[in-house]
C-alpha cells in the first residue's frame, strides 16, 4: 500500500475530529506485544463469536484484562469470565497497559487506564463492518487501537452509519486513538488484501483498549 492512495488522520487531535494516527508508535514493543498475545491465547484461545442475529464473525477474537467483550445470541456485552473456559480472562500484560497509556497520552488523553483489551486476529479477506464502540456505557475514555502484522485499510466514518467513511492505511506498529466528541464515530476495516509479514505471517493482529468498567 502507498500512503498517498489513502486519506489520513491528523498526528495531533483536531476538534471535532478528535482522532489521531500515531505512525509506528508500537514498533519498539512489537515483538513483546506479540509474545504477550501468545501468552494470552494460551489461556483464552481465539474464537469466532456469534452475533445476536446468529451470524459467525469472520474475525477471530479473545480478550485480556478484568473485562472481556462478548457477543452471542444474548447480545453484545462485557463480562469478567471467558464463556468458553468459565475462567477469568487472562490478566492484561504490562506491555499492553503501558502502550495504551502512552498512546492515549500522546494523543491528548492523559491518565488512560484500560480494563479491557480485545484482541482480533484477521486473516486475508476478513473484514470488520462499520460499527460504534458503545457497549462500554461510559464514553469519557478514549479508544486505543494497535495494528500488528499485515496492512489494513481502516474506515473512519461519521456519526451515522450512512456517512461517507475515510480510508486510512494502517501498517505494522501504527496506533489509532480517538475519543471526545468522536468517541461514538462509526469505524471498521475493509477486507484485508493478500499479504504476509515477517512477524505474523498472513495475519493482522489488532489490540483494542477500552475502559469498560
């Protein structure tokens, strides 16, 4: 992908945008982050969740932290235990917490202390449809999203699903942070193109940090 083919988000917050891309911020921690993902998934394996409507999600997911995001026929929600194992979600690795805090501070949201990290595993061809992150209930805290592995096209939409979405290229180590008036903006990921990365193979790993409790 060539950056010039895509729109971009600012490197510093600009109201009412209130979203930034921190290019390469996670690169120094990439190996440690992926090792931590392996440790989490050894306890809470990736799985394909079911939507309330009964559809299987194409992106595989798991969680770490005090709370984990869950989807099934009962709805979207957060819970303290993994419904697959019946055990508490794995503790959030220290390298996760530190990166989320530092990224939020760099984007103008100091003091961010996430209690939930959703880990998504994308294969080539998988996508994430436009949606809002609204299951947390409290929207005073930002969202921090970390990209690892193969590239993706992030869709940054508006306050309504039908609003035109910007196409933002994301590469290994990029971090997107949004909050404030933009906290409930629609966003998603276009189907991933065929690609490989030296650290993840033909996969993209995404870490999404939230304050849910």
